[in-house]
């Protein structure tokens, strides 16, 4: 396997790197070039496997009868947003992303599918910390909130994100949800403490594993779905 750096950015949170992954000259399998996103050396996601991002969006959209307003925390490579925008019931999506560079790479075509995705007039990108956005939301209301800013509470991209998996923040999210609204949280591993925190805040909480194949390895990701009764 060969790697080539496509873009790099540094901020007070560390380094964000976008790189290409392609089969080497001695690899007979061939295959397409894959874009891979890493934060401080930690794998975040790639363009080869994004079934879990789609499953995350579906888990929430299928739960809510009229998901007209959606909040997506974490832009990533845009696959969750793409799935949300594919539902014609959705009228408006706020996407909160803390890294300006990632938004720029989407908008300037460094991430090839980014321009078309962000051109959808239903989508609005907010460059900020999700904790700040939720705290300052006022009387804003959403039907669906999707939380995908880390690899789960056990694999934080930034240590300061730990608080968004605790009851106080989850209570603030519940306050943003319209009656019957849903919150879905993505995790790379089982997160019993998160499930417990969700159950102290929400009336209905479900958790289930999702099988994926990641760089020739079988993995299981987890989705935690909570609904406001």
C-alpha cells in the first residue's frame, strides 16, 4: 500500500491530514485510490468504507416521522450529511465542524465530492465547537441530532470532547429536540457509560452493533439512538 499526502492543517488542536491510499506496484489486487482523514495521527475515516455513516443517518431518519430540521455534529468527509440530504423530508441541515480546514477542503474540491454536497441550499455549515453551539442555541429546535465528532467516547479525537458524552450535555441536546425527536451517537466500540448517561436523560434508548469491513479487517461499530418521548 502506498500513501501520498494531499493536504495538511495545524491548529491549537493539533494536525489534520488528508492523504491518498493506493495499491502499491507489487499489489495485484488493484483497486481505487482512497482518501483517508487523520487527526493527530489517529485514523478518523476514509472514502472506502462509509456504511456506518449512512446507517447512523438512517437510524435517526427512520425513527422520526417528519425530520425536517437536522443538526449534524461533525462534517468528516460528508457521508452522513449526504445521506441526510438524500431524504427529501429534510428541509434544513446545520452541520457543525470545528476544523475550518476540513470545510475549506470540501468547498475548494480538495475532497472531490465536497463542492456539490455543500452547494445544496438546505445545508448550512457552522465552524464551531458543538458544545458551544448547543449551549448557545436558545430556542432553536431540531427533529434529529447526529453526534459524530470522535471515534466514540472511548477514542476521542480531542480530549475536550469527553464532556459531550455526559448527562449535562445530553440534557442540553434533549432540550433542542422537538417532541418525538431523536439523537444518534456513533461509537467505534461498545460504550456502556454513554448508554447509561443516555438513559438518565431520554425516555427511549437503543444500542446496536453495525458490521463493517475496514482496510481488510472485520470491525463492529456501534450506534446509540435516543428518542425524546
